[in-house]
């Protein structure tokens, strides 16, 4: 681990050193490049000044030519008289002047801007007859000012700089003399320099330059209004003004920039876009109101720096590789020495392990004869085994009968292993050296591929303790199975008794519920007598009257009395049926029940009691709530709660007598609240209210089972029952039951799921 850590640290150190050297090479290259660019800037600055001076001197000599032409009498005579002979003579003189001065073109315009004579009168692109009244140089000269202008010629389609001057006849201007300077000869003169140059007009449009494909390109940004102004002036005809593809621009110093221009280069008849770097320097030409720029290519400098970096990087890389190879060789020699020392140490260690291991080890030669053994084998047998060297292993080890039966078709177990292609074979058997020795062991045979020969290693593990443990475990398992059978019989008997007790408990619980029902019915029996006595008294009265009406022949009145008797009979039947349903036994049957229906059923049973004690009962309008439960048992719970509320109000003689039944929905549950105006519940009563046989009523009133049974009924329907005191006084009992949710069919559920 230490070697690995030091090796890893050395690799990181070499990597950091290599990175630092590469960084120094890069920074050094940048420094050399900047120095070379500075030298190039000094040379380019001198060439820029020379180029500007040559251009200014070359154009300046033409600026006074229009003045000389304007003072020529032949020019004035031709404009004044317009004789063809004078004009022809003037054409020849202008042609001769151009040959002498090497000007591009000279021509004379009349006061209407029409060309009457020109130096190129004999050429195909003669100016004679052309009207240039729209040109700015004419507009300036016709009002008495010297004119200057630059544009692309309409007839010649050549770029030129124009000088103009007014021609006077007395105090009147009768025409304009114009001289055009062609810049093509200037471009050709400086075309083969080691730099590129551009002549920019005031709008930064390339008007002249050493690269034809840069002409009419913008070195900067022009707005839409500026482009429209240039187009309206017809300065460059139908040429499209586009931006020069400058992809990078960075100041080098106060007077120069490093720029990269995207250029098309033809290679193998295909266009390739290349980035070309230049050092750009500029200065103004005040005579023309232009700016001239030199773009010195940096390709040679960049290539030199790249070559310099590559050479240094290659040298550093080769040095690092040689150093690494030297280090690697040193490490390999050290590792070889360490490996030899480790081999000697391992051999000694292995000998000690073999001699001191607790497992018996035996080595076999390729013919399966014993070669060597360790002391553990002799300790297992209890005798020296030197006489067995060279003998087959079968004289020492014999497999168990179950393993021997598997190998019955083979001469011995290692032949079986070889035929089956098994490299590691494990068998259980016994060590036999004499008739007195028999040791149970587990034998493991594995093949050892040594460099020069085939050998086998046999390992013997003493299984005496293991066999004893196996016998003990087998006997313990048998004993455990017997105990499990006995315990299972006891548990089955206990389960049978428990089921019997549960059935008995359920029956007792049903009897308690039925007892609570009957107790309520007993308390309500007086009211039941009153409810039945009134209809019976009315029936007797209607029956007596009906007999009298029949005797008198008043059949309509008798028929009406019989209808009243029928209605009273149905009313008595409903009362008796309600009490019969309420009094019957049964288990909780879950199903959809209407809360309002259950409340009204409970009121039919308890209503008479409330009338007797003069309690005002307020019931909320039907909310169409449906809960999941049992109608009869829910009526029993409501009757118990309403009866308790009536008892609580009766025990308070002075006070309001009001009970309210309220229905609310909370999430997926429906809550039925029964609020009374009694004295409320004590803290002790709230703690033990739902315990069996607990009652807060006066002695002899109630068994204390009503609320306990009601709680069991509500919980059996999946709900909850609780009690609390109201803030305004009195008690409030809440019965919370799950809202009934219709279950969709399996097919509908499957369709919705998908």
C-alpha cells in the first residue's frame, strides 16, 4: 500500500510538472508572439505612412487640373458657341492632357450637366452625351464651389475620385470642368506587397484595396437609413453593400488591432472557409476625407510560434518519456528484487503453515501415490506414516459406503473425478492404517497444476466431533417432533375451548343488546299505552256513531267514520310493527341506509316520551346522507341517546327543555349530533361514560349498559361515538359513520383502470 501510495503521488507530481512546463511553453510562445507582432507593427506603421503619402501625392496633383481646364479659352469658346469644330478640337486636347498627366478621364459639362467633350470621346464608354446633373460634384461646382466626389462610374463601371471646378464667363457660370482619378493603377502598384490594404470612405465602405473581393464591404456597422442613403446616391451603382466577415477583433495597443477575417479559399475545386489573422493599422487621408488601413497577415508569426511550441513540447515530452522509462526500469528492478524476497518468504511461510495447520494434508504425484504429508495426518492416525510414502492413497483412506456406491463403476475415486472432469472432489470416509485405527474424516482432493508436473493435494478434516453432534442433533430432532406433536394437540384443544367461549361471549353480547332494547321498551311502555289508548278510544267512538248512522240510514256519515277507523287501525299497526322490529334479535348487517329514515324511525319510538315530558325536539331537514350500516341497530343507538338526553333534561327541573338532531358531512364520513340543554357531563362521567355498568343517573334508573352497547354497535358498523359538553351548556353526543360509496362492478373497474 505504501508503494502504491508513493507511486500514485509520483504520477501526480510528474503530471503537475508536465502541466506547468506546457503552461510555460504556452505563455512563452505568447510572449514571443507579442514581441514579433510589436516588431511587425513598427514595420507596418512605416509602410502605412509611406502608402498614405504616395496616395496623397498621387491624387493631389490632379486636384488643380479642373481649375486649369476652367481657365482654358477653348473650353469657354466650346461652351459659349457650341461649334462642332471647337468641340472636336477640345476632345483631342483633353485626350492629350490625359496621356500627359495619366489621369483617368477629363470632361466638360454645360450648365445643364450634359457632357459636351471628354477625353474618352472615341471609346465605347464615352462620357459625351451623358448627363451628370445628379452628381454632387456638379451640384457643388454649378453654385461656384470646387467639387469633390468618389463613386463607381456609370459608363466605365470603374471606381474613381472626381475633382470639379466651375467655368466662368464673366460673372456667370457656363459649365463645369471635371477630372476623374482612377485608383486602379494605385492598387496595381501596391498589389504584390507583404500586406493587404484598404481605402475606406467616410461610411467605412471599402472603396479601394488590394483584395478585389473586399471591395464594397463594410468594416463596421451601418444602419438601414445609412444603407438607404448610399443606395439613393447611386455612388456604387447596383453593387450590394455587405459587411466584411470579421469574426474576431481585439486591441493590440492604442494604434492597432488583431482581427480575424473569414475567407473563402479554393482547395481541390471546392470552397473552404478559413480564419485568417491580421494586424490592422489605420490613419486618415485628409485630402480625400478617407481612411487607409494596412492588414499585415499574422500567418507566418502564428506558424512560427506553433512550430516553436511543438518543438519545445516535443522535447519536453521526449525528456519526460525518457525520465519515465528510467524510473520504470528502476522500479521494475526493485520490484523483481522484492518479488524474489517475497517468494522466499512465502515459501518459508507456506512450510510453516503446512506443518502447523490442524487439517491433515497429503500430496500425491501424477500416479496418485503419496509423496508427502504433514504432522496433522500422523496426529489423526496416531502413528508415523513414513512407510506409506510411494503407496496409493487407498491404503490410508476409504470412502463411506454411500460414496463408494456412487463410484462403484470406477477403480477408485480419483479416476472417477478425472472421468467426470471434476477439479475438486469432496468425499466422506475413514482413515485406516491398522485394524486398531478408524477415524471419520472429510476428504477434499484438488488438482495442482505445477510448472513441470501434475500433482494433487488431499485435505483431511477430523469429523469425530461432527458425527457426535449429528447424532445428538438427530436425537434432539426426534424428541422435538414428539414435543411438538404433544403441544399441537394441547393447542388444538385450547383453540376448541376458545372458540366455544367466543361463541358463548357473542351470545351473551347479543343478550345484553336485547336486554338494553327491552329496557328501553320498558321505559317507553307507558307512552306506548298512551299512543294505543287514544286510537282505541277514537275507534270505539267512531264505531258507536257508525251504528247510529246506519240505523238512521246516513250511509255517507257511516262510511266516513269507517274510513277514520281504518286509518286509526293502520296507525296502531305501524306503532306496533315499529316496536316489534326494534325488539327483535339479530347481528349487524351492513348496507346502505338513509340517515333521515333512521332518525324518523327512532322518533316514532321515542316521540311519545318527549311529548309526556314536554321536550321540544328540533330535527334538521333531510340532507340525503347515506351511510353504511344496519337500520335497526342505528335506530337503537339513536333511541338510547335520545332517551339519555330526555333523562338528563328531566333531572334538571328548572331550565329549557330542548333537544336538537344535526347532520353534517366531514370528508368521507357522516356525523349525527344529538345536543341537549341538560346540565352536561362531569369530568368523571366523560372518562368512564362508555364503560359497562357505569351510569351517572340517579339510583335505580338504568343499568349502565346503553352507551357501552351503543359504542359496540357503532364500532361494528365501522364508526365512532363520542361525547362532550357544549360551550353554551348541555351535552353533545356524536355518532360518526362512514358514508356509503357504491361499488362499481369488476368489469367497470377494469375499464376505468385501463
